[in-house]
């Protein structure tokens, strides 16, 4: 088992997330396996939402915007106890698929 990351919730309470051990983490429990996140769940997810909205905004701004957009990415807890886009096959990435229905030719 990795370490536990304690992420506060804006409305009170907290969320415990299991994450890989981090050599530089400062434990907040006697067991040494719980670290405190530097951001709340809501603030961290807001950053993820902003990234997804940026991708969507760029695709909608196309001359012929797609009728369907799927953006897929994993989320992980980093060593700094924040949320980040997870690595896939060695690199962090978004998987984007777009479709056009009834595209009119110029």
C-alpha cells in the first residue's frame, strides 16, 4: 500500500486518497503514511476542469466545429498531494476523439 493523502473539502471534512509513496512527503500522522494536500479537492478539480474547457474551447473554435467531442484523461495524486493528469504509456496525455455529422463541403 502507498501513502494516504488527506485532501480537504471546501464545505468541511476531508477525502483520503491512496497514492504512491513519495520520498519528499512530510507525514502528518504518527504512522508516517498520511500526507496533507496543499489544495482542496474542489480547487484541484477546478484546475482539471479548466484544462478540459480549454481543449473543448479550441475544438469549438474550428471553422467547422465537430458535432461530438470526447476528451478522456486519467487523474492521479502527485507527490505534492495535488491532482494531476495521469501518465499513460510513459507520457501525460489527453485522448481526444471528435466527430462531424453532416459536414457541408466548402
